[in-house]
């Protein structure tokens, strides 16, 4: 019985080593197939270009941040202005800090200047999509990813993206905001 177990174990070890060797040998075989067929050319591939970008036009984007007076937060954009081409994918970050001694839930509301620019601002990712809960003393970097539609009016040379954070725990919110 022990002799049969030893033969079975030997066969299993040989089969395992053969499978490992076959898998190891597949890598150069895979590269050779790719080279012959032109599939997945690796380093020879060129980056895909976004053909929607209009490099002949530039628009200055100004970033603004405000906090409603009932919310004890500091809030500011990492960059105040940026020049972009319509159709270009852009990511910027805002920094927010809860200066209070307790957690607070806030909601950012965007606005645009001029107002008609809102139709051309396409946000892909934004902290304004959901309420934000910040722990006492917490600081957080929050990204905004957007594209300015290539169909943006040619007269729009400057667009302001402004956010105002409101305390969602407060029932009555005043209309005043303080600069952050």
C-alpha cells in the first residue's frame, strides 16, 4: 500500500512540475504570437488620443470655495485658476477642514459664472454628488473631475466654478456665505 502511495505522490509531483513548466513556457510563446499577429504590441502601442479635445481654443476656469456661515468648516480650492481646452479631461482638488469639536455633515452646491456655462460643464466625479461627513478636526482632499463640452460657446473665455458648503444638520439655512 505504501509503495502505491509513493508512486501516486511521484506522479502528482511530476504533473505539478510539468504544469508549472508549461505555464512558465507560455509567456515567451504568448509574446511570439502577439508579435506575429500584431495583437497587444506592448511598448509599440501609442496612447489613445481624445479626439474630442479642441486644442485650438482655451478657456480659463476659475475655482471658488465658500462656506455657509452656519458651518464651521474651512474650504478652498488647491488651484485658483487653470487654462483648459474644451473636451479635455481635468481633475482638480478642493481641501476642506472641520474646525469644530464634533462630526458634521455638509453638502456642497455648485454654481457657475456666467450661469449659461453650466450647460457646458460635465462633471464625472464630484464631492458635491453626496453629503460629506467630516469628523472633528478632520481635513480632506476632495477631487472634482470634469470636461468642458467642446460645444462651449466661443464667446466664453472665462468660467467660474463655485461651490458653497451648507450644514445639512441645520433646519434653517441663511443665505449668507463666508469666503474660505
